[in-house]
C-alpha cells in the first residue's frame, strides 16, 4: 500500500491549520487500525498535508520503511509551538529582497518560463585563423554578424578580449597570484587587433582590460537590426592559459581565442564583467564557421563538424570515421601504431561548422591517437598523445559516449552531432561539443573529469546562464547531474557524504561565502565547495528531503527544456522549481543562497504526558541556527517498535524551539533526527536522544 492510498483512506476527522503567522495546533484523530511503520509515516505526512498548500507532501511521500510494527491505537497528534515573539525581518520566511529575481515581466514569466516577449541577441561568426608553431602564436580574421533582437536601439557594443588577461598588469594578473591555477605565470601576451571595422567603416576600439567597446557609425535598430563587425587579431599562446587553454610541447589547446560579443540582455543590458581567470563565461548563441590552418602533419580536434574531411583526412581515416559513426564500439581513426609525430611540408586548413553554440574551441597536435564511437547518431571522440596521456585515455571515447547517452536519457537529449574529449595540459575545461581533460593513469579520475566536463554541455552550453556571475548555475548544476552519472557508473559509490564534508571543510577554513557571490569573488580555496559541491548538496537536499524526487526531477527537466539555448537568471530557476513543485521555497533560497548559515537542529529531550486522556511524548526540538527545515523524526518505543514522523518547515515560523507531541501508547525510549543521514545537519551530536533507533543506509540517487 502506498502513501497516496493511505492518505485517501484515513481522512483526518479534524484538521486545524490556521497558517504560519499564528499559533498552530494541528489535531488529527483516527480510529483503531493495525498499521506498519509505513502507515505511521504516511499518517504523519497526512497530518502535515491537511491543508491545500501541502498536498505535495502527500504525493511525495518517501518510500515506506521495511519493518512491520503493530500498533493498535493511534491517538491524536498535536503539535504546539515554542512561541517566542520575533522581529518580522528576522523571520526565516520573510520575503527575500529578490535582487536576483527581476520581474516577473513580459520577458520572464512568473512561472519561471521565458515570457511572451522574451528576446535575446544573436551572434554568428566566420573565423579564419593560422597556428604558427614557430612563433607559438595564433593570428586570424573574425567577422561577426550581430542581430539586435532587443526592444532597444543600440549605439555601441561590448566585446570580450579574453587574451588580454595575459597583458602585463591586467586586472586578473593583479588579483590572482601568478603561480595559482588562474595565474598568468609571468607570460606576456594579449591581443594585437588591427583593421577593426564596424558596418564597413573603420572603428576605434576603446579597450578596458579584457573588454572592448565599439561604437556603431549608425544606430542598430531594435527587433532585428543587424551590424557586421570585422577585425584581424593575433596573440601569443600562453603555455598555461589559466587552466582553460595552453600548450605542452607540440600540442596546442586553443580557447578564448577570438574576440566575442558580450551578452546584451534584459537584466543588465551589456554584461561587462571582466575576464579575471576564475570566473567563466556568458556568451550569445549563433552559428560559427571557422577554419584553422596548421602545419600539414597536425591533426585538429574541434567544436562542430569537420566540413572538409576529403582535404585533411586520409581515405583510411574517413572510412574508419564513417564506421565509428555507426558503431557502438570504439573504432581507432588514428591507431596506436600510427600515432607518432608526422612531419609534412606546408600547411593544411581544417574547416568546421558549429550550429546553435555560444563558443568554439580546438586543439592541434602532430601525434594524436584518435578513437571514435557513437550513440544515437552522435559521434563520440577522444584525441590523446600516446603513451603520454596515460593508459586511462584508451577508455575516453567510450566514457564520452556513455556520458552523452546517460545525460541524454536522464535530463535532456544532447542536441549536437558530436562530442570530443582531448587530453592535454588543461586539467578540465568545457566548450561546446569539445572538452579538455588532463592525462593520467588513474581511470577513476579520468572518467570523473570526462563525465563532469561533458555534463557542462547541458550547463551552461545549452542552458546558457551567466557563469561569471553565478557559478552555482554552471558548476553547481553540473556537479548535481554528475552525481547521478557517477553513482550510475560506479555501483558502490554514494557521493553526498564527501560533498557535504567538502562544504564543511570550507566553512571550517573560513572560505565559505553565499552561493550568490560572483565567481571571481569566491575565495579560490573555497571554489570547489561554493561553486560545485555545496550547490550540488543543496539541490540534492531540496530534491530528496524537501520537495521529493518525483516533482523535483520533473521541475528540473522543465527548467532545462524552457531555457535551452536561452539565458536564465537565478529567479527563473527559483520560480520554475516553486511553480512545478507547488512550494514557496523562499526560506530555502534565502538561507542557503544568500547567507552562509548552516542547518543545525537538535533534540533537547523527551517527556511523557497525558493529553485528553491519551499518552503522548513531547519531543523538544531546538533549531540552533537561522536555517529552518522540515523535520523527520524516527522514534523508538519501549516495546521495540519504531515509527517515523514528518513535520513541516512551518513549525519554525514562530521560534527556534518546537514541542512535537507524538502518540506514545508506550514510552518513547529513543529519538533520531534525520533517519536519512544525508540531510546536511551540521552537528550530529545533538541529533539523537536516549537509545536512538537505527538510521537508514544512505541511498544512491536515481532519477524519477
Ligand atoms: Zn565544471
């Protein structure tokens, strides 16, 4: 019997739920019946589901516990509040300022979806570039066809010049130590730009560090006006490109390599945050045709689809690639025997086209091994130097295929025709259809990074949030979906505990900051926690402990579908989740996204009383931080029986203590908060009382 059927069968005789602003007394009376722990749990859920605003709790009842316990009489359950007066602004349920929640308006709807007048700009690129391996430089020409879909007339544009991070004295070089992950390592680089033209007329760039303003000779009209920007560019390739690009010997990994349009949106207008190294990217969608000229012996791996295989691949390679495109098994396109440095006179030009992308990147080396396979018509490829890349890379094409397949099945179909992994000096970095991952012998580490980087194809390559402002919408969402991938691939792995510990370590080290902190302002030592694990834990907690997997999974897929190839903001995500799960989650966003408060609720004690002729146990709960949270209690009775009770978050509306009045036909001898120990409660020493019943084993996450 599942919880829904129980909920219908045992309709409470009397339910009083006057709302969260007044003293709350909830009385539920039911007749005599036999039941199991499962029905007791369902009853407790039913109790909190008595008012319409909590129906979600009923449909979302957790899976029944296993142990059957016979309890002949179920007395009334009465909850009463601790009742201390509080300043309204200190109330955990008080509305957020919603600074990050623009609207709702005609562009962004109240239900979290793009509004009826939603618009975004479009940037299409044609790029030709040459890699000079003697001067270790890239030079090229870019033509940007920019479409102004906004309701505004534009008189100028901002472009991103990421290579200027490597100019001596750049803002990033001043902020991040030279030897740090994002540091410039003393490299002196930056763009040389020439022949800058706007609408066919010579233009004078106004460069501010990594941003460039170009004024339009004629205003670009709203709702479809276009303008073309062209220029020549050149830069020396940094060996260590802030762990996002670089060079190792003859191998080049090239990204942030051409001047790109900044995003103009309805929230900020021009998004002009500088590229400092740690913060990632926010880019417009469009189609990109690019041609890369390299020494003739080089192989190029890239975003997009190769347009001229007849000019750059041998007949044998083309035949192998065609076979791989129909094969679920891995086909070597350049085999281990063939993967030695080739020297050939002259150069070759590799042409690629990438559609519906926000960026493109590429890599080139004379000695790549190249493996390919496919799933559902999507080519999955791995390029790696052998044996330098480490043995783990022989599995990389299969891992790429596996990742694309499982994320497609779990969240949303991968929308691109190919997915490429390249081994090289960059530890792990993502671009559309193309990721760079460090070489190594450790197969767990290589899979972990490959599945993480390809997860970024969903966040933020397809769901195009502002990574530079909101690391949690990029790395956090990706770490969340990566949890499902890893727990599926590694049968014995459950991720949550290590992620909670990572968050705790950041708190203890003083490097925790609110999730809303922009990526560059997160302490580098806290980035792994604040940008990745903490938001992943909070999404898992929201899913598993607050709204339930069924509604959350559907809501999360709604969010992906609504915002694919668009620019969602935090408010759009919050609204999508609240609408789709039927919950007001202000308290959750407020405490966990806008503050560094942590959850710590404890059990202060238990006493027994007679109330209305029935024996009850009063469990004294104590909230030790501002963070409110729904409470799950597991109670052990003197006859050995065990029952679970769910209390709604609203028990904390009027104070930090709450007396939960529970049926106690026999004495309560032990209490455990959070039978599911994956709840991120900070101090588990106060989570039990007496002789506590056992906790549940921590379960793997499985998509609903
Ligand atoms: Zn990442």
